[in-house]
């Protein structure tokens, strides 16, 4: 039985990953370490398949002695590290938690792994693995005709969030190079799907459109992201854990690259079809152009030939099929939405990020 420490497993991708792992891999037990910040919730872990193989621990990845204790107590052989502050706009409003969690937190996990795995010899060093979950944002922004990011593209992070993730990637690589810590890294593009916190573009637009509220598009809406359904990301990480080469990085992306405006128009079309009698028809009329995000990256696109060629991974969902599934999930999970929407901290965030933002003609 493999014993896997998942950090940030009560967040969007972490919770989807645990669900995937428990469903497809009977040979694992999962220890889930999550602080339950505003972005994490035990609601995301309800009705897990084979839930007795999952143990939840509320705690901070910056607490090195707690992590050491978990590594020893559960004889952890694999760390899959998702925990992070993940929202670019929040990193612009206040970068300090990003530096703490994303950099200091990753450092603390690496130190714990170095001490217990490499120092105490509890497990053979070739049986352990630190897998770090990162982002395409470390590579910066592409021009309209630039080739997609590949694994050797130089790092050029632009937001405090991206810079903190880049720093954490460098720390992981350095621990591999200097101490021989066995690691893999995945850099993934924009995810969407069930359980995504409605501060991110797709769930925010779905919920606003259902409520007949404005759909705030930053700037001219011609920025491009490379969208991937979360389940496809989880499968890719699982494949890298099983077959990825130690010390390697793998880029993951969906190959779907609409502009933000086109994406929101697609969501509006799906809602028009689903609710032909809605008073908010056509949902596109709710689109409002607002002041841009400072330092807004223009375009991301991922070259995924390495993971496709070496591990045989490819996405299964198209953008249209993934969006339909996502929409149905939010429609079927009103309670989950209400719990978040009723929190004062969520309303405060919307107020801080949107109310002060001017609208554009
Ligand atoms: P999320 O914000 O939904 O979840 C983050 C989770 O980490 C939450 O459950 C939170 O409680 C937990 N957490 C935060 N600080 C912690 C701490 N100090 N100790 C323990 N737990 C803590 O994030 P997500 O969208 O699921 O992203 C997960 C990871 O994937 C992040 O590392 C992010 O950088 C990366 N990533 C995200 C995307 C995306 O599109 N969402 C794309 C590529 C990579
Ligand atoms: O690229 C991977 C990254 O994708 C992850 O590393 C991050 O954790 C994740 O949050 C995401 O970052 P983005 O900034 O790309 O995602 P977000 O959903 O915040 O925004 C997507 C695009 O939509 C971006 O160009 C900004 C724009 N946008 C976003 C919001 C919330 C709007 O136009 N209006 C909005 O209200």
C-alpha cells in the first residue's frame, strides 16, 4: 500500500485529485493536510469513494514538525503538493500570504522530507517522491505568434502569485540537485470543473449569470488561457507519479485557447440553451467590461508533447463537453454554492475586487 501525503486536498484540484486517486487506485492510502483557508472546505470531501483510505488533518504546511510527524506516523512515501494561495487577483491585493504559503510552505515541506526521508532512512531513498504541482504562469506571457511554453522555456513570472510559484519550483529543483531528493514537477494551465471556488473566471461567470448579475470582463477580454478540465489534470498527475522520470518537469494543458470573451460567450450560450425561459436571456447582455487586472498576462499556451509522447497522456474532455459537465455540477450543488456565497469573507472579496473597479465603454 502506497502512503501519499496530499497537501491542499480540501481545495479545488486537491479534492478532485483525492477523489480520482481513491476511485482508480486501490493500492493507496491518502493523508490530506490542509489548513482550510477560505479556499478549502470539508464540503469538497463529502462522499469520497472508499473514504476509509482517506485521513484528513487540519494543519499548516509551514508547520515543519507537524509534517515530519505525519511522514513518520503514516510512513509516507509520496508527497503530492497542491497547497497554495492560488488566486492571482488576491496576490495583487495582498502578496504576503503568497510568499508565506507558496514559498515558505514549500520550503518547510522540503525540509521535512529531507530530514525524515534522506536523514533518518525510514524508507529506501529510491522509494520516495516529492511531486510539486505548479502552473504555466511561471513562464510569463506569450505574444500572439509566440510558440507555446515548453519545459525549457525560461521562467519570467509576472504576478506575485506567479513569482511565488516560480520560487517554489526552483526550491524543489534545488533540493533534487543538491540533496538528491527524488522529485517531479508538473506545470499546468488553467483548470476548471467541479468544486472550483467562485472567485475564478468560469464559476464566477456561471453563478453571476444564473443570478442575472453583471459578468465582469477585465480589459478588452482578448486575453487567452489554455483551459483544461480538472479530471484530465488529475489523471496527468497520477500518470507522472506512476511513470514520470525522477527530476523531470512535465507541462500539462488542454489545447483549448479561446479568448476570455469567447469563453464567457460560450458559457452564456450554454445557459441560453439550458434555460430558454430565463428572464436573463440572452445571457450575453450581462457582459460588462471592467478595468483591467494590473500586469495582466496576455496569453498562455502549453506545448504538451513531452507528457503526450513519453507517458501517453492526453485530455479527454473538449472545452464544450467540460463546460457542460461543469455547468451541470454547479446547478446540482446549490447548497455548496450557498455555503460560500453566504460567508461575509466572500462578499468582502467581491466588494474589494469588483466594486472599486471602473467599467469600460
Ligand atoms: P485552491 O485555492 O482551490 O486550494 C488551495 C488549498 O490549499 C485550499 O484547500 C487551502 O485551504 C489549502 N492551503 C492554503 N494554504 C495552506 C497552508 N498554509 N497549509 C495547508 N493548506 C493550505 O487551489 P487550486 O486551484 O486547487 O490549486 C492547487 C494547486 O494547483 C496550487 O498549487 C496551484 O498553484 C496549482 N495550479 C492551479 C491551477 C488552476 O487553474 N486552479 C492551474 C495550475 C496549477
Ligand atoms: O494558468 C494557471 C493559473 O490559472 C493557475 O496557476 C491559477 O492558480 C489560477 O487561478 C488561474 O489563474 P488565472 O488568473 O488565469 O485565472 P482566473 O480564473 O482568475 O482568470 C482567468 C482569466 O479571466 C484571466 O485572464 C483574468 C480574466 N478574468 C478573471 C476574473 C476572475 C476576468 O476577465 N474577469 C474576472 O472576474
